[in-house]
C-alpha cells in the first residue's frame, strides 16, 4: 500500500480538483477564513493508493488501482462513497472527498469527508469478478476503513450488493465476538443485511425535495413543470420518480449511450423497466425520439437535474440551457465557467453539497440504526430526511439573501464556518 504524497500522484484529470478548490477559496475569502485553518482544509489528511491483483474468470490475473482519500475528520469519522469508473484517479478522489467534507458539515451530521474507488469499467467484468475485486480491495484497505473511522457508501457504479461484500469481508476478518459490532463499516447495504429502508431513494428524494422547496419559494407548484435529467441511475431515476408523482413531466433524458426527448412527457417507470432489459441504458426507447447529445441541453424545460458525472455543464452548453433551475444530483456537475454563465443569466443552481445530501443523511440514519440495534421504518426515515433538508435549504437561502451571494457560496460558507469553529474550539495538537 502506498500513501500518496503530492509528488507521487499519478497522472490525473485536474478538472474536478480545480473546481472544488476554486469553490472553497471563493467561500474562504468571503468569510475571511482563519489562514491557518485554510492551510489545513486545502489538502486532504490522508491519501491511500493500492495496486492489488485479482484472478479473473479465465484464470488470468489483473492488477487494479484503488483509492481512498480522507480529507477531513474534524467533525467526526470520515464518510463518503466508493465509485467504480475509468475516470477515478487520485485527483478525482481528492476533489470528491473535499465535497463530502462540505456536504456533511452543511448537513449538520457528525462526519468528516472521504471518497475513493477503483479505476475500472464495471461493465467489462462478470459479477463474480466484481465480487473478488471488491473483496480484495476491502481486505487491502484493512483498518484504513472502520465503523468509527471511515465509512464508505455507494457512489457511481456501486450499489447495495457492493456494500454487502465490503461489510462481509471487513467483518470476516475480525475475531468472532467483534464481528457483529462492525456492521456499520459501510452504509447503503441491502435492506435485510443491515441496510436502511429507503436508503436507495434517499439521494433522489432529496433532489426532488430541493426542487420542490425552490418551487414553493417561487409561489408555484410542481404540477405541469417540465424537467430533464442527465444520468438515469439511482439518483436520476428516484428524483424523476418523485417529481412525476407530483405531476411534473420528464421531457428529456441523457445517459452515457445517448439522449432521448418527448415534449409530452416520458413515463419514468416505463423507461426504468426498459433500461432493465436494455443493459441499463435509455438508448432507443420507443416512446421518445433520439436526439443529438448537444441538443439535450437546449431542451425546453423548467428544471435540469445533472445526475451523472462531474464537469458536464460548461461554457459550451451553459448559454443554451433553457431551465430556470439546475438541481445538482451529481457531485461537481457544473464547472466554474459554466456556473458564471448560468448565474449571469439568472439561472438558479442548487449546489451539490445541499442538493444531493439526502444520500449521506440517509447513510447517517443507517449508521445510527446499526449502531443502536434499531429498525427504522420507511415513512419515518423519509420524514426525517425531509425535515433536515428543508431546514438546510432555508439556512442556505437565508444566508444567500443576507450576504447577497449565490447559493453555492452560501452553502460553502456555512459548511466551512462550522469546521472553522470546531478547530478554534479544540486547537491544533500538540
Ligand atoms: N456517494 C454519496 C455522495 O456522494 C453518498 C455518500 C455516503 O452516503 O456516505 O454523497
């Protein structure tokens, strides 16, 4: 295992890291962050890079690279997802770990921020290969994760099954009496294996709630509103499901394979059923027309939900976006230039660290459920997520109006101030 330093870092995509640092520095200037605390927060506490071998179904061995970046734990154990994607590298993990620190701080839950994953395209591997890859990576991470230390969760291309393998591997390496105490080493587990009812929908539910809160603030309702969604995975699907249930129309969808549109509305459930028999993709869905990927951004709509990867909204498409509201389901979907253009055009952006925080709030409830040996019910869980997220929405909006800043800056300022306060109270060891 190699603990990566800046000098050792592998060639990487710098976009996400530049984006989050720019957001951080902008907010830090705004609140005149204590310069010593700024130095601490600009870099992650710990960076782990692991090259590990796994036997493939055909008997060959393949070596994979996995990452875990632990950015900050001033407010509690490190928390954040693991993603399986070819774009995963040390800088992506750094950026995503930082976003988790701000997200958990803003959410008001007792966690720090971390992120990681494995650089691979999961569609190229069988289920049993993915299981061995996951288990071997978990084993290699060893005590770098732990229920009171660093708690992974699902992210892009990982799911409850992945979390069940991690929990089982982690617990299996403990002595018998310790095993059952370690269930909360990961969240987002399958219901029936320590998972929380509704954790599957909690991120998408939160995105829908934020859109609803904004719409109510504008004195409007969701009935008849049009939305487009980029990414029809867990977040995109559930956000669309809840919006459609309230009478909104999904008029365009884009995924990694193509884009579709129908101004009359696309049935969310039927599209989801189609993706289940179409290798997970929306491509060629018969009740919508296929459109060019660039045209997707220009579709006529009220809301745009980016729920895929980072840096999707850029200077190239931002001038053409018709939506009045961007609800960031993904982490870091809007780059700096794209954001400037949208704000100048008076498009509201509900920032990722607020908009998609339903996921980690759901994770927090799962962690508490496991820790306390409790069983929570779906209605109660959704109600609790709603209460927390509505309060956070109001907090960010009030701050933005009071200081005359955009919502992202407001969200970052609140998040950073909470961490600054923690450092001021406890001081720096030794
Ligand atoms: N991967 C999700 C996120 O980016 C969830 C993290 C978690 O629940 O720890 O917020």
